[in-house]
C-alpha cells in the first residue's frame, strides 16, 4: 500500500499542476499587476495563493456534496468561469490591462487570479476526481505541492518580467488574452452543450 502512495501522489500532483498551469499564468499576472508596487504585488500573490488553496481544499472536502446540495454541476462552473475569463480577455486586449487604478490588490488576488485562473472548472474537476480515486491525503498533499510551486513562480515574476522586457511582456499578454478568450468560449460551449445537447 505504501509503495503505491508515491505513485498516486505523483499522478495527482502532475494532473493538478497541468490544469492549474502556473507557468501559463505568468504573462497574465504580469499584465494584471504591472501598475502595482513590489509590496502590492507580493500581497496580491499571497492573497491569490491562500484563496486558491482554500478553494481547492474546500472542493476536495465537500465539493461533490456542496454541488449536489445546490443542484450545481461542474458545467455551471464552466459557464460562469468562461464569462469571467471573457471579461478578463477583452479588457486585456482593448485596454492593455485588467485592473483599474485604485482597485484593492486583494480584489485581483481573489478574482481573477485565484478564481478562475488558478482554480477554474478544470482544477475543481481534477480535485474531485483525485479525491475519488486517490483519497484525501493524496489530494491535500498534491494541492500543497502545486500551490507551493505556483507561489515560487509568482514570487519571481518581476525577474521573469525584466527578462522578457516591455515588448516581450506586451506581446505575450496579448497572445495569452486571445488564448484565454478561446478557453473561455470552449468552457461556455461545453457547458451549454451539456444542457442543450446537439440533436
């Protein structure tokens, strides 16, 4: 039994890491926090990590039951997350940023960084599936490992930004905004097709 534990932990961690995709978050996070001072960025990222960790733990412990109580399916989360992502993508494309000046840093940390960028429908589904297949211990450890890696990525975001340069950051942000819009559309279409399957 003990011999299978590392394999299950590795499998669950890799699956969650791929879905959360902290590396893909880099250009978006740079765009979202480009007007913030260093202290504000670190505060925002701490809020994002804590919020994402709590959300994943919550869904790991009571996700299935919570959704059942309220009659919510994962496809409803896909539609809601897709709408939020489309708003984010449109503001990044047309305004070059998401955050308006004066917005509290914590607001950005929770929405959209923690949800739906880090903890989106895919991460929620993966967490629930991992719970059913590998157990609560594996799920909690995998969440801790993935959030730890994500924090390291965000912690060194400024160095990554300086390496990319202004033009590189702007180009990546625009490209990522297009990808985010495409992902959002796919989320919404998948959710709609579940409720209204094609004839």
